[in-house]
């Protein structure tokens, strides 16, 4: 049987590793010389050339109440070869989402679509808290050519009953529904009639967090120390009985 000591094993292993590294380096050098695959900037250019071959639609884009919008969105789309963008204008975070606000947002989208009908597809926004106004706004926007909701925003939880007629309306129209996820404190408005509260009470009270940590530390300490104190008080000589 072949016997090898620890020193010989380490030396042979180090030599093998060095050979592998050197060999892979030489192989890499040779492959770079012969390979047709571009690298660096040329690789990025090749990737963009590949991207530009395909027709593309951006299914979730926004326009803004600013002087550079929608020119900025079209500029980015042109750079990436995107033919059409499905645009919406969400309501301001932490706002009440009043009917006049979502109408104003939808009016902006309609203006952008009218200016660039070959580039933009309109998507509307509503707030189910105002059910009657939302259904009226859906009809107005659909009649104007919109194809779905850009995003049902997080003024109301998605499983709130106030959402049912809104979602059912879009289902009847066979239209796209996009839903924004809920984020942060009081961003999710609830129906007080069903939940007995008007918002999700999510918040940090540091005094409570600190107090809970202190209580946890005390309980864990007692659980560890009390059995130890009891065991330490036992006299082995007295505890062991000899019959």
C-alpha cells in the first residue's frame, strides 16, 4: 500500500493547485485569442444589439406632473427599443385619494395618450373608498380608450369588500388589474364598518420594545438561575441514601 506523510500531501496539493491555476490562466489566454465572444464594452454593445432585435411593450410605466414628462419616458423607451408604454399616474403616497385627485391623475394620462397615441396606452387609477365615484371614473376612462387599471393603490386593502365591485367591473370588461402592495403606517385604509377601525395600526413604540426586551431578559435569567440555585443547595452526601 502507498504511504504518504502529511508534509508530502501538503506539498503535492500545493503543486497541483498551482498547476491548475497556471493552466487555467494559459487556457483563458488562449481562449481569448481564439474566441469570437466579445468582452467589455463590445460585449455590452452586442447585448444591446440583441435586445433591440425584439419588439417590446412596457406594461407598467408612469407619467408625471412635470415639464419633462412624458418626453423623458419616451426618450428612455427609444434607447431601449420599447415601442409602447402602458402608462398611469398613481396618487400621491399618504394622500386621502379623493375623487378629484384620481380624476386629475387620469386626465394627465389621457392627455399624454392623446399627444402620443402611437407610443402610450392608458391605464387608470381609482380609490375604492369612493365606490360610486370610482365606478363612474372607470366608465369615463374606458370610454376614452383606457385598457385597465395602472395600479389599484394602497388606500384600501385588496381583500376589503369595497374592492369587490371595482374588481368585478374590470373582470366584466376583461381588463388588466395591477395592484400596488401596502407599505408603511396608515397607508392601508380600512372600512370602519367592517373592521371597526379606519387604518392598520402599524407603528413602532420604542419604549414598549425596550420594556419587552428587559422583561424577556429577566424571565430567561430566572429560568436559568433558579434551577441552578436549587441544584447548588443540594448536599450530595445527604442526598445519596445508602440502604
